[in-house]
C-alpha cells in the first residue's frame, strides 16, 4: 500500500472485498438447482439447471450492448428455455439472490486496504463486471461493513460498460470529474483490474489474495464428480487462509498447507469415522494418542452435526505402552516388534522396547558379548540379525520379559477400566494406520480382561506383520489391503509420512502408566510437550486446521457435506495430496526443514521431514555402497531435493544414472557366469 497517495480509490468487489464459500461462481447455480429440485420447482437434476443457467447467460449476452446483461435478462432466457410459469421463474431468480447472499463472506485482508484508502479520501468507488442488481450489491457491501454514505457503485450491467473494455472506468472518472492519474484501482483480476486501468493512465494495485491457490483449484476441478462438495471445501480453504494472521512467511506457508491440504483430508476422514460409528451405533469412540489429538478436536466440532449421541474420548497409548502389557507369549510377532527396522537401532533402544533397565540387563547382554560401552552403537543390518538370533535362544531373558509384561498388564487394566473401555459397551478406536498394531495389542489385553473387541477406524490399512490378525473389525477410509479395496494396492509411504506430520500431537509420546495411591492411573509421557514440533509451528498448523473445521460447521449453508459419503471425494483428495507431495514449491519445502519426524517408538531420536541430501550419501549410492541417499527412510524426497545444495542437485542425476549402469553391468556379469 506504499503506492497509495492522496487521491480517490476504486475497488473491485468479487474476490477482492467479498468472496464466495465456493471457489467457482457457477457452483452457485448448481446449489440453486439442488434447492429448486427439493422445492419441487423443477423436475430435472441440479447439474442440468446449472447448465441451463450458464447457457442462458451466454446467449443473453448476444443481444445487448457490450455483452453486459442483467439478472432479469438472463432469467428471461431461462424462461425461454424451460417454458415454465413466470411465477416459478421469479422464484428461481430470487433463489439465486438468496443463495448468493448466503454464500458471500468478506475478505478480511481487504479491510486494511479500504481503511487506508479512506484516509486519503472519505469516499471510495466500487466497480464490478457483474449481472447482479446494483441494490443487491450495495446491500452486501453494507452488510459486511464496506459501504459508507457517499460511496458510489458502478455495475457493468446497469451501464452496459465494463472494466474489461475500460469504459466503466471512463464512466466513473467522468462522473467524478477526475483525471485518470487521480484514481487508483484495486482488484484481483490482472486484465480488467490492473492491465486495462494502467492502459488508461489509472494507477492499479493487484490484490489477488482471494484468488484460489493451486490446491483450491484442484478441489474445484473435481466439483462435478463430488456433487459440488469439493467446491465448498475449496471455498472454505480459501476463507480459512484469508482469515488467519501469520506472523512470519514460514507461518503463512504452514497455515496455507494446513488449510488447503491437511484440513480437507483430515475432515473427510473424520466425517467418515463419525458416519461409520453412527451406522454401528457405537457408544464411544476412542482417539488414540498422539495421532488422535487433532482428529478428536475435529470430531468434537463435527459430531453434533453427524452423531451427537456418541461419547468422544482420548486414550493415552503408544506402541511401547501397549505392546508389553498385551504380551502373553514370545513369538515371531514379538521379535519383529523388538527388531522393527528403524534408521537407528542400538542395544539401548532395544532395552527401552523390552522395558529393561541397565541393572537388570547388563549381566545378560555382557555374557552375550555386548558390554555396556557398546549399547549406544547403531547396529548394522547384519549385527541386528546376529543379536536377534542370540536372544531368540535366551530363555531366561524371555521369561523376564513375560514377567514384566504381566506386571504392566495389571496397570493397563486399571487404566482401561478407568477410561470405561471395559464396561461392555460397543466402542471404536481411531488410529491413522498402518498395520493396526495398537488395536491388536489392545485386543490381546481384552482377551485376558474379558471384554468386547472394538471397531478400528483407520485412514489406511496394511496387513499386520508377524501373521497376526485383528479380532475385532478393522476398516479404513483410503485403502485397506486386508480386504483388497481402496485407492492403492500397496502401502503408499508418501501418505505414511505425511499423515504422521499432519496428525502430530502437542504432547510427548506415552511410555507407560503409573498407578497412583488413590487407585487412579496416569500416563507417563516421554516429555510434557512435543517441543520439536511446537518449535517448528505445530500449534499454528493445528489452529489453521481447526479454523477450517469451524468455518465448515458455522458457515456451511447446507448439511449435504455431512450426509454424503466422504469416500466419494477420495480421488479429488488424492490429487490434492499428490500435488503437494510430488511438486512442492521452494517455500513449502523450506517450511518443513525443521518439522520433526520420530522414527523410534521411544523417541530416542528424531529426524526432520525435509532434510537436504548430503553429497557423501549420494556418492555412496552412486557406487553401490548404500541402498539410498535420503538421510532417513521417512524423508520427504521431493522437498529434501529442493532444499539440497546446488552441488547435490547437479550431481544427483549423474549418480542415479551411474547406479543404473552398475546394476546393468552386474546383471551382465551374472548372465555371463550362468552361461559358462
């Protein structure tokens, strides 16, 4: 706004001062069609009415000067097409005005612009290339606090002149007896709001904050296949990001991704959970820590619209806290859990999983050839196999582990009883994914405690490891490899890492449960706060997601979104996510360079989601000394590449090509050996 001088200002209206809760203006016509069908005014689909309304406007423009038409003239063409009573046409026209008024919201970031403009001159001009009546537009501006007595409104349909042609600007200048350089125009569209006025000698400021971003455009592009719901999601995403007030450029990026990518995905998933819980008449839904933290908050906002009778609870759990109490025998699944592949695996991390302290374990491991000074060493793949082989034969250690498991099982039982999970009522569990191991651990405990099994609600589900199976029902939103249904036929690790980030919690992970003197049980957390995530910006991320959800609940003019199955939106949400994951911008990649990613179940260490590739790792990959070049297995590849050094970016394609050549040479050598 440094360009603003002491002169008069004009403002565009739509997507500058006011914007719709749907991202595409013609979606208003589909909504009108849907309501008209419900009222019995038409006997064809909402989509057909939308096409009729679009075509009527296009045809009516052929008959009037400069192609500028009024709403009355458009509906005259609608009447000619539909040949229905004039009374019904009047109802349809009024319905469009009502829906427009219902769906219009103010652009918060435009208010400071208008206030500063009024400090230069108390009265401003409003110019709009629009078919809606002048009185209607003035009322909307007044309703949202933009209009003051003395302001002037110029609407193209009234004067048969437009901003796009420039003659609407000339009309305003003539009326106000201004020279072109005495007017500054502010608007969102480049050609009619910036290029054309500048061509006329009028100063112009491009204010495009309310234009859809690339994610909102993807949602809008899928509106037809989702009955317009993704258009509403796009509009709510836009309104959310416009309403937030980030303090830094990084916070702005975090907020935009939260509102435009994470919020639509998490909201769809949570709507599905509540719908499925209602269909099964579950008494309670337990959201498992920590993935369930943000999902519980979303559900608390949505449940009154979908399933108000359900009780929503948060359960402090983790793989570490549940697996030991659920352990009743040492089997293959136990050893796969103990040696679950992580980037860093040491004796210390193994002992943390076994819940063994140094005094108990030192004698056992020293006798096996692992003195205390080796406990911090990151074991190689072969060293892990060797250690596992030794431990699988060590019966005293296994008996000790089972004793510890039995002790912890009693405390877990008290905690679950306290949380009403053992009262026999039907309940569900919410965990993002990916193999349902927490549900299996709880079901092992339930088998001993004598209570019913839960329904597990997952974003996506892979087959459990170790040959285990769920005793209760386990269903998934995005894909379920156990049932061979959904949008993937194999685990998609892009979603695995992203959903872990989107659903990060503000508290530390749950390590254990502590029985208090009064008989109550409290969870023992690794840390009271997830400080690495909070330092990155998790709080602002969560606030942006929740702002989206509250706008959906408070401002969505229809309950249709809560009634239709969110699984119908999955293709659109998938395109949305893949655009974010596969083609991040430089600014987006940089915003996630300090976003923590926890790989170890006890959080003994953490990496970052977008970590620059290192030259040494790329070189080792090129000469086949390592299987990959990412710093850790859950790294966001595309973002990590963007934030890598110019040297790495230049060398990486060469390294990949070199690795391919080495593989071909190896195959050729093996082939020659086999022919001898």
